[in-house]
C-alpha cells in the first residue's frame, strides 16, 4: 500500500514545481554540443541542447571552446548558457 501512496504524492506535485525541473533552471548540469565557438560574454557562441540552439559563453575567462566540443551547462544568465568543456573534448 505504501507504493501507491508514494505514487500519489508524485502525482500531487504542482505544475510550477514540475516546470522548474523542466524549464531553463533545469538545464544546469545538462550537456550540449558547441555549434559556434564559445568564448567571452561580449562574443557569445552557440550550443545545441534539448533540440534547440542557445547562445553560450565560457565559464572560464580566456578559454575558447571549439565547434563540436561537448560542454556542461553550469548556469543560465539572462537567457545565455554559461558552459564548461567536459573531459571528453
């Protein structure tokens, strides 16, 4: 019977709670692929994640991340993703 209670509690999450998990703040920690070289805020690059293209800047000043590299989203600042390269690149 406790399994059913647990499922009922999952179903009772508010729409706002679910949208926070799935919205822009929920992107932190996700991976993306660089489609236009990513560097500093004054010259943002672009990444593709969740099937969409997003402006992106490097978390580390002075580091340029090349096209094709896999990055991790560290933050979202005014609609611009702040990313860092994975060890796989």
